[in-house]
């Protein structure tokens, strides 16, 4: 009977199927430290650009030594990769919203572009953009799964949101590239000017263009 009670207790303590097991104390501490390091990089880049995020400043902002930062990530490149991965994960979360997949085509275009625009104002995305611009040409090869995470995944989201539109690969990429380039340019202008006049009008124009591209025979 005692053994049955113990077994029943173990069954009650088991996490629900499909849910992640809670992190242990050390694992939670490690996760929080990594988050502090990533947050430090993002805030430093936001304040003074890529060059402002030096190793010493990252450690100081995170409240640890640089040796401890290396213990968690290995080197600065891995920290920067973590920042870019965070930006991608936030984008994926935004694009997974069910509300983007319902309603008439014009409504979905508007929601899709507004979601992209909101993401492009995210500090993690702005940090990623600065990292890519500052480190261009210094990588012998793209990071692992780069194409999947930063190109193919957004295309999958595009096809899901506009599932009722027949899009071949070329046109899907054209739409995504057009939207990305337009919104990135507007984002950079906003960085320089702090406040871009007529932003709603610009967003309205790109919505009209993307809608026309989707309706092309």
C-alpha cells in the first residue's frame, strides 16, 4: 500500500503531457545570466551602435566578468548570434498569431505588414540589423541554418497567411523581399530622424503594392 501511495504521488507530480519540465535551480540561474548578457548587448547597441557593445561594456552592463560571459557563450560572436536568434524567434512568434490568418485578403495584408513593422521597431531587430551591417564580409560562411531561420521560415509564414493565393517561389520571395526592403529602409530613416513624417501614409502605400502583387495572375 505504501508503494502504491508513492507511485501515485509520483504520477501526480509528473508535468502535463506536452508541457516543459520546470528548470532546476542551476539551469534557471544559467538561463537568467544568458538573458542578462543578451539584454546588455541589445541595450548597448541601442545606445551607441555596434562599436559601443565592447566585451568590457557587455560584462559590466550584465553585472558579471567577461570570463563568466565566455563561460556561458564561448566568445563574442556566439553572443551576437544569440541576439540574432532572439530577433528571429520574436518575429516567428509574431507571425504565428492566428489573427493574421483570418479575414479578407486586404485585411490580412494590412495585419501582416503592421506586424512586420512592429517587429522592425523591436530593439532586438534593430540590434540584429546593426550587427549584420557591422560584420558583413567578415564571415567565411553563413552561420548554421542561416537560410532556414532568416529566409525560409518567413516564406513559410507568408504562404500560411495567404494560403488562398497561389504563389510560386519567385513571387513569394519577391513580395517578402519588397516588404522587407521597404520597411527596413523606413526603419533606418526613423533611426536617423527619430520620427518619420507620414509613416501611416507610407505603410498604406506598401499595403496597396503588396495587395496588388498578391492579386497578380
